[in-house]
């Protein structure tokens, strides 16, 4: 019979590797991470433009963008529409109020409820920043065909519905 280890003084061959005892998460392939990284990169690229020109942070611009479309929202409603933390929204609202870019008023029917709107100065900034952001979106989407752009929009809506189902929240959908 042949001895598998003819030299007993030689170190033994390493044992076969045991399976990793923990779940493996390849973060660079994990969809939520990939979406977050893409979102951050796109947001930071666009934010660089309006930060340089108007000194606006991402949170501040998002609040202005929402108020540019939907006036007379409470800070809580802004936070809900943007999926941003209420504390971050509150801080950004304070900065925007201080700079005179938004104004706070009481709701017509409910004096206990305060609502936010863009000020005249806020609208002038909005009217300059919105086209810049839309141009960035156009350039980003120019990498896709019209069919791919339509599919991407549908897939984002579908994922949004899935998250809403998981969390019991209302899905955010792109307006037609």
C-alpha cells in the first residue's frame, strides 16, 4: 500500500477550507447600496452647481424644489414628500427662512398649522436652479435610449411600490 505522505516530517497539507460561517454580502452588488451610491453621486454632481452659485445644500434645494411645485406644505409634509429626516428638514427650513428663500405662514383654515412657501427671492433662485437640474437629468438620461428611459421609470415605480408594500407607506410615483 502506498503511503499518501511519504515524508512524515513534512508539514501536512492544509485542510480544505471550511465554508464561511457567516452570510456573505457583496455590497458592491447589493441593489439598495448601488442605488444609494448612484443617488449620492448624481445628487452631489448636481448640488455642486447650485451650491457654488447659490450656497444651497442638497436638503435645502430639495425643500425648495418641493415648495416650487407644492406650496403651503407643513415641514412634516415636506419631509414626507422628500423621504428626508424631519430633523434635517427642520434645520434646512430654519436656514432657508433666515436667508429669506422661503416664508412661513399659518394655514388659512387652521391657525395652529404653519405652512411653508417659496418667497419671491426663493422663486427667483428656483427659476434658475430648476432648469440647471433638469439639464443634468437630460444629460444623465442621454446615456439611455427612449425605451430604456421609459423602462427605468417603470422599474423605479415598481420598486417604489414594493418598498411601500413592505413598509405600509404610500409609494412615491413620478407624475405623468
